[in-house]
């Protein structure tokens, strides 16, 4: 999966879900929504950077959500916010 926004470019992404089996289409949807939310966060919050930053390898902390009780959009928003906070800490 690659992701591009005006402020952020991500080459390769590996996501895994644990604790409960997530069907392929739902996992794909949550992943896509997560990176759409992340792109919005980057566009809204990284405009002030006046330089390019490259991070060779980045790992986000585990993102705790309930696949049984949360909507895909809420899971994606939680994931994007967690990833974005970790990304900010890395730069």
C-alpha cells in the first residue's frame, strides 16, 4: 500500500489485526480509511514544516480498538491519530 498527500508520502505499509479474525474486505476497508484519515491529519498539521524529512523505518505502537463494537470509521480515526502522534514523535 502506498499513500500520498501533499504533506506525507508513505511507501510500504504492513498492518496486522489480532485478537479476533478480521475478514479480508473489512481489514482492507479499515486500512484504507486509516490512511485516508492520516493523509488529512498530515495535510492539516504538517504544512508548517519547511523541509523534507525522510524516515527509513517507522513502527507505530499497537492500536487498541474493539472490532466488535466500533464502526470501521472510528477504528480508522483512532488508528490514524495514534500513527500520527507516533510519527510526530519520530520527526
